[in-house]
C-alpha cells in the first residue's frame, strides 16, 4: 500500500505548491491582461508554470497512484522548464524582456522553482511503494 503524501513534507509541498499556483496564476493573469504585447513569451511561460503548479497540487492532494504520477510528470516538466528558461534567460536575456517565474532559475522567487521539483521528485520516489 502506498504511503500517504499528505503528511510531513508532503503537507509542506502541498501548501507551497498551492501558494505558487495562486501566485503564478495571479501574476500571469495580470501580465497577460495588462501587458501581453510587451513580452508574450515570458507571460505565457508564467501561465504554463501556473498550470503546472495547479496540476501538481491536485496530484499531491489526491495522493493515490494516479495523483503521484500526475505530480511526478508536473515536477519533471517544471524542472526541465526551470533549467531551460533559466539557462536561456541568463545566456540570452534579450529574449526575455520581462521576467517569468522561471527566469534566472527562479531567482525572483528565491530559487524555489528550481528546488521544489527536485524535492518533490525525491520525496515521491521515497514514498513509491515499489521502492519502499
């Protein structure tokens, strides 16, 4: 039987991902509505991050095997996004006229967008009944 994901660090991950879901959604919504023409790629990337945070939170809250798989996919896509956008925003800052959640590897959010998916993946791996 799978160990619950809504206790201990799992509860912290649910809270932080939920907070990021709200923050990134609000940020992206304001940017898209008010300033979309200034930096559409940046704002759409922020919206993508928001969707991933929402879906990861739902997966963690579900806590069943499907929820864990859903969260794992979100964490993986998020990590790839943070690494790709972080690298591009450092090497080619002109391509990002305004920051995204993932710019500078999540610098604007205390690098949590870089750390969280790693913590999430490690934590889920340790709770996988196949590896327990």
